[in-house]
């Protein structure tokens, strides 16, 4: 292998762990990722880090270690297992091998024995090399201020996609995306998280809720207790796996920068940042952009979309863009009755009323996201001034908007 062989170590005794770590550190082709004495914690690390190999010290309670080897062999088959002990009987060594260990190391570890084992592990890892798995495109539809219509836009963007797509409700405490699709999910993301270590396409298909042949929904948990048990790392792992099964993944996160939302935003190829043209929403969008900058997100990852746009809004959109430092790529028209009708029907508007102005604009935004480029021309005409508000300010527009925002 040209890449280092990655290891995790389970040892209930500190002396054994130090001996194993010392032996591994002397080998230039080895990288130790994690170690500990708690099998459950180490299992989570193995699922997350996907090491090439795990050394399991049999220790004073060999039964626990053998059971752990059996669990790893079943649920993490690509991780080669090596059992190790300072004084193990032939029967115990045989039991560890039968449980799934590929090799055995005697502690203290000899250099020659370790090198022989590493050669075999390297050959095993090379045999495990597969064609790189596909990685579906992931888009998060986000606003740090509630009431901007992110769920509506996320649902309709997902329904626009011609390829196999999934809509994921990450508003874990109060998600209501099933209403937008008129479905009654049997399972939720809590069930997927619980079974994340053995997710395959067949299991995924049983846990998601189909809306059409192209679109599925992964709903939020129905109970708050289930949501409380979901950790950011769980969400990260699940999203990684779902990207391998679907061509397009659309996320509807919470309106906060909590750790689960950040786990989703970190992975997203693009973030559709939604706002309405009122001062609280514009100020919230500016703060979100500042947080994205601190998180190191490139601005090309952000796509700003105005929802409920109307010609009657007396607002200079160029001024808003200057204030935010980003162009607006889409303007979803304001048509309350049309939007509400589609929600009440449980059918995305792009399907129930595909010729409506809202549907046409959302489809145009979806095409922009698919192409990964900004539109060449402004999609809507722009008004010159805030006739009812900013005209009363004496300074030039850029400073007028800033002053207005500070007062809000």
C-alpha cells in the first residue's frame, strides 16, 4: 500500500496499550488513529474512521474481547482484526481467530512478527480496494431565520430533479416535510441512524418513504425522545452513505447553527440561503454569511435566493446585494394562495401547477444549481429605491441600508 495502514487499538490495560503503541509507532507505514479501553466507544470510532485494521488485546476479560471481535467481524468486515495478548492459551488464540481475527500478536510485540503481520494486512487491504463509490450532489436549503419558506423551496427543488433524489428533514424536533408530500412515513432518520453500521441499498430503500419513482423522503423523528438520541456524527455518517445511494440529496435543516445543522452544511456541495426582503431577514442572512466565512465555506458554495418576491416591494435589490456582498441568483414570486394550495394538496407546486410563476422560477433555480454556475443575467427587474423607508435617509444607498439594519 502507498497509503499508511491505519489502526485502532482496544486494550483494557495501560501497559499493553503502551507496548502496542510503541511497536506501531516504530513502523513508518502505520498510522494509529484511536485507542481506548471501552469497546462501545471504540466501535463508534471504527464506524467513523474506517481503519484498515484493529488490534484487540484480549486482556483479563477475554470473553468480552472475543465477543467484540465477533461483532466487528460481522458489522465492519473491511477492518482486519488482530487479536493480541501477553499470555494467551492456544485455546483462547483459536477462539479469537474463530470469532474473526485474521492474525494474532504476542505482547510484548516483536519487530519481526509485527512486520510479517503488517505485510499480510497490507495484502488484505489491497484486495479490498474497490472502484470509488459514486457521490451524489448534496444541496442544503437554509435560513437562519424561520418563516422564510425553506421547507417549501427544498421540497420543490427536490421534486424538480430528474435523477433519483432524496429529501431529508433535519428539523429533528419539528419537521413537517411529510405534509408537503402528502405521505405518512413509517420510519424516520432515527431508524436510519440506529442501523447506520449496516446500511446498504436494500435496507435504505425500506427505511425511506417513496413519493415517486424518482423522489423519496427521509422524515424527521415523530417523537422528541428519538431526536434527542441523534448525534452530529450519526448525521454525518448517514449523509455520507445516502450520497452513495442517491444522485441528488436535498437537505432541510433547522434554522440554527447547532452541531447537527453544521454537520449537514459542512458536507453540502451548495447551500441555498433563503431570505425574504425585510430587514430582520436581510440582517439574519448577513450574519449567516459571516458565520459561513468563519467556518471557511467558500462563497461559491452559497446561492442566495429571495422568496416571496414582489414588484410592490420598494427595495433596491442591488443595494441588498452590496450589503450582503453576494449576488441574488433567484427570485421566487410571492403568491400565497398558490403555494398554500400545493401544500394542502400534499403535492409539490412544480408538479401540481407546473406553469405557475413560482414553479417556473424554482425550476430555473434548480437548473442553475445543477449546472453549478451563476446566471449570466439578472432574472428580475430591479427597483431603484426603498420609496417608503430609505428615501428618508440622507446618505448614499450603501450606508442607508447599513444604518437601517443597525436600527432594526
